[in-house]
């Protein structure tokens, strides 16, 4: 995801401002390494770039897909999981199965770029599914029936193996796939657009504010963040929107979900920390 710089209002009602910046960091990017067990310590958020932040399943922990591989957040600690792969696009299917794309580190036996890769053991090991040496999906989203990726062209796949090229909107910024079905919302430089069929046909969403990042919290609820840090929420699939909160600092990545209690949780990876925020 892109890394827009936002405004300077207070962060709202953070449930957990996780002090991952306190982890022992290094002065530069660490050398790529072979697959490894979680270490319990490592680089700080400020020493890497976070491409995606997700929960590992509805009640799982927070995982970060970064330039320096996959990391889990446990209290105030970051632990590296698996091989050092520059994970660009990243999506969670369930507690242990994730999809990703990007570039292999030294000693990692994957193509360059890796194409679409999968882990079924929560990031300990990865295997190639398709488009090895062809695609570096900077944007990736998945539900139970379809995977959507953007590597310069918007593509969709129902089996992770064969891909259909869609009609790619100009100046695409972010992609959000509805939890069920093939409907897509995307943010672009000219506004939010909607596709009912996985990216073949597009129409503008004139009611949507200008958004940079966006994600579905559930089948009807969409959360978006503008380039000024304003959080906007739609509870009717993007038809109408309400401004909810104002964030500060530079947001590297976000995701959202409904909690088991029915609240909307917004996960934010900032320049120096990770926050789980409950939004109105």
C-alpha cells in the first residue's frame, strides 16, 4: 500500500498502542536470511516499511508484512516468522493460511519476483502457486472464492493458478474485495470506483469521499482513510459515508474488521508503532 502523510489531530480511542518501536532495532536493513523460528526481538517499525497489517483470523494476533519479511506483534515485541521475503501484497485467508507476493531474500528458493505464494503454517514456510518470475503484486486481496492482485494490471483468479486480466482503473491506489462475492472497491487519484464482477466493469462511486486506503470490515461495512487522515465509514456497501475519526502521523498500512462483539476495529501501522483503534 502507499504511504500517505496525514494530518496532526489526536489518534482516537486507541485500544492498544503497541510499543513495538521499543524493540531492539538495527541501523540499516538486515541481511536477508534463511527460514528461521520466531526470535522474540528484531528490528523496530521505524527501521522497515510495512506493506500490510492484518489479523491472523477473526480473533488472531496482528501480523505485519514488511520489506524485511513477516513479523508478529506480541505485546510490545516483534518476532520474525519464516524466511526474509520482501512481502509486497499480502492477504489472510485464515489463522494459518496467507497469500503474498514480492521479492525473495538471499538464500530463499523462490523466483524473482515470487508471483503468488502461499503459506499454510502461518508464515513459517512459503510455496509458489502461480506467476513465478512474472508478477510482483503490490496489491492483493482474497475471499473464499476469488483472489485479486495488481501488478500493473488488475488480475483475478478463482483457483490461485489461472488468472483473468481485468480492466485496470487509471492511477490505482488501493483495492478492497468484498468478503463474499466478486465486488471490488478501489481508490484512485480521481476517486473511488466500484466493480461488480472482479474488475471487468467499473463505475464511479460519487458519494465516496477522496480515499487513499480502504478495506471491508464485513459484508456491508467499508472503512477508508483520506490523504488528510480522516477516517470515513460506510455501513451500506459504499453508498453513503460518514466521517468518523481523524488520525495523525504517516500511516503505512491499514485493515479493518468487525470484532466478535460487533465493533469496528481499525488496525494501523504508523511510522513508529502499531495501533488497534475502535471507531464509531
